[in-house]
C-alpha cells in the first residue's frame, strides 16, 4: 500500500511531454534572452526603451517556445487519433502531413500505409468470414461448435433442422440437453446410431478442437449417412445373393440331375447290368459337388469372421525372410531393406504374405520364373512401409474383378484369397494393390502398412 502511494506521488511529480517540450524550449531561449537583457539594462538606454525591449524579448521567447511545443505535440496528437481510429476499426482517417523528406513526414506515410494494409486485410477477412458463414449455413451437413463447458455456441441451418428447434432455443444449451453428448465425446471419425428429434438414424461423426478468444472450443460435424448406407447394404446383399445363388446352383443342379437319374435306375424292376457302375459314378459326382459346396461355405465363413488385429511391433526383416522360406516351389529372392518396424497382428500379416507368395508362385510356375520380394520406406514423406512381391508369371489378364469375393480364375480356387488379404491390410490401416509390371512380364503385389 505504501509502495503504491509512493508510485502515485512519483507519477504526479513527473512532467508531461508538453511540459517538458515547453521547458526545453524556454531553456534554449534563456541564455540569449539573459544576455540581451543584461546588455539592455546595463547600457545607456532610457527606461522606456529598456521596458519595451524587455517585454518584446520575453514575448518573443515565450511565443516561439509555445509555437515549438505545438509543432511537436500536434503531429503526435494526430498519430494518437489515427491509432485510436484503427483500434475502433475506422480506416477512413489519414494523416495530412504525410510528405517524404522529413522524419515526421516518413512516419505519417508509414502510418497511412499501415491504415491501407489493415483496411485491405480487414475487408478480406470480412469477405472470407461472410463466405465461410454462408457456406456453413447452406451445406447439407450439421455443424455445431461448443465451448469448454460443452454449451452450444454456433449451429448452421442443417443442425437446426437436425435438432428440430429454432437456433435461439439451442444456443447456450448443454450438449447433453441437445442429445449431442455422445457424438461430442466419441472417437472420430466413426458412424453412430443417434436418436435426434425422435428419429433414429446413422451419422458419420467428426470432431476437432480449436481456440477462439483464447478459450478452447470443439467443432462437431454430423453427416446423415443412413440413406447411403442402406443403398450400400442393399447393393452388397444383392451381390452376395447373386454370388451365393451362382455357387449353390453350380453344385445343386448336377446333384439334382444325377439324383433323379439314379432314382430312375433303382426304380426299374429289372436293373441293368451296369447299374452299379452308374450308381458309383453318380454318387462320386454328388460327393465331389458336395465337397466343393462345403469348401465354398467354409471360405465364406472364414472371410466373414476375420477378428480385429491384435497389434504388436513386428520387425520386417526377420518376418519377411521367415515367411518367404515357407514357399519352396519356386526360388524367392529377398532384397535386404532398411530396419523397419510396423504395428500389426503377426498371425494375420503372416497369412496375408503367405497368400500373396502362394499366388505369385502359382503364376511363376506357369512360366518357370521366380519371385522377388523387397520392402522400403514409402515415398512422398509418409510414415508408411511398402512391401513389393514381384513374380515373373504371365501377368494379370483380368484386373477388374481381382477383389470381388468368390471370383477366381483357378480351377480349384475359392475366390477369397485376395479379398482376405485386402481386408487384413485395411484392418491394419494399410492398403493392397496388384498391377502388371512395367517393361517386363509378371505382376507386382504392393502392400502398404503404417510404420
């Protein structure tokens, strides 16, 4: 308290800029004025002349001192007014004394240039903000912003329709009251089934954090994907039913035909001499088609029941060498790559690589070629690893249906190998592509996984 009083007294004793300028101007005129007055009053002058000249000297000194103070203070007051106008977002004022060639004129020119720059930036920011707000209002995606207490601060028209209440009744409400607490706290992006305004639908949820006014806020974006998902599900069911129907008919049609023929044979009163041969042949065909149908159903169950990966660090070099050694039908050349580690389920990744090497070996056996395996850091500055498996086979004749479930070009193929491989890769956050080699025969399978 005592220190504050001393500070107040010290500030009270300090002179203002105007007072200091005036005192310095008077101090500059004081030596000359004193000399003139001494010469005037010690010289042989009449009292009238002495008093007249004394008043003149003092008046001129004071006049020039006050004039000098005004010439210094007025430009500073002009700058103060300009800066105050800028603080109030008023960019219409300009400094008149902005002339080059003097220090004060250069300062005024710079201030005017600053005003023009701030005005252009302000107009650009206002235009961008207006455009952003208009786009946000018109897009068919619900956008919400919440403060650090989970209270709604902003919502667009799609969000208003989603909540089925006017914006004025939603602003300031807690997310729990609006039914948005679950998507606001959910891991994003993901798809959630939410009941909003009495309607159960599925929404893609995306959240992000930002700061406004120095305070943390959160952005919530909800996209209604119910119709799109239903259409995708309908198409998926149609494709699945078409594939299942095709495979079942392929097996059941010959079984039904042969079973009818065998029934006609055993229904005769006098059995033909070769009825046992025909019966055995027919039963063998029935057994073969039943086994094929069983393999098909097992393959489908295997594809549909793939568990989520149990992630753990996997060193690529020993992993690739170990799996490559399992394929012994064709020579496999493994290039030495960098010491990289991926997070993955070693059992699933092993199954993926085994399938790819098995397909490459099947292709290489047709031409008597070999297989080359290499891995490297993915190009483009990404934190991904690429594993390339190149075969010297005949190449891919059909690329459109490679990843279509149950599509196969092999006589005894199940049509799920590549589908299962891609499913494993995508479950690990990666990708799998197959394409023909450039400038050489054969195919390259490229597996990309997060490093």
